[in-house]
C-alpha cells in the first residue's frame, strides 16, 4: 500500500474527504518526525512505539573495488510493534 492508497482507505474508513485524510496523515508524519528529532518517542498503545537509536561509526568495504570506506555515526528511526498489532497478525 502506498501513501495515496492509505489516504483513500482512511477517507473511506472515517467518511471524510481525501484532502482531510491527507492533511491528517501529513500532520501525523510531521509530528512523529519532530518528536524523533528531539530524541523523544511516540507510543501508541496496542499499535507500537517509534523511537530512535544511535548507530556507531564503522568501517565497511566497497563490494566492487574492495576499498575500505568509513561509515559515519548516525541516528536511525526504530519501530517496535505493540502486543495488539502482533496478535492481529497471528
């Protein structure tokens, strides 16, 4: 499912216009992004938790040339599924 299909599904589920659903989805994405940038977490009980994790700098290897390259440290987004979501899938 892509973003447009998700917007269509949300609009049909809650019986609002596609523009309203798109605005709500964009607001959700922007809010989660802002919170994660501040090293916070977004916890949606039953659905899951969005957090961040630091990845250390490492060295890697270019598979084509075999040359060693440095991979810089970075902050990665993480998502851990909640109990209700896991149970719904099984």
